[in-house]
C-alpha cells in the first residue's frame, strides 16, 4: 500500500494558476500538462523520497518537470506526502515563499 499524498491549499492554487496560464494559449495542452503534474504528484505515493532535497530547507524535497518544481515534505511516521508548492522555475526565486 502506498503513502497518502495531499496538496496544501497553496499548492492547489499554484496548480490551478499554471493550468489557467497555459490555457490562454492552448486549453488542450494546458489540460494535458496539468494531468502530467497531477500524475507526477500522486506517483510520490510509491517513491516519496526520490526528489532532491531543497537547499536550506532540509525538511523539503523537490521534483522537476519541465520548467516546474513540485516542492513537498515527507512525514515517514504517518506515511504522508504533503505538496506545499508548484513553482515555475523561470520566475524570480526570491518570490517563492516556502513554509
């Protein structure tokens, strides 16, 4: 049985924002990319530690997909993965707010 995976409200808003932005050019491509991100997020139920550690944030890990980072934390005691942000890596990194 896999780990439980959930998105914070902020990560859900990030995902919606990514898809809405991409949908301005191509709704079909936006939907496809959104589903790719969701598939990657929920694949963490099988290999939650596969992402690289986030520098200066030892409790966080990250997975890259194209220009986006999925930033998450792992709680081994609860077998729980919490997605905290979905970030476009082309943005100014000083604007990224992490818990």
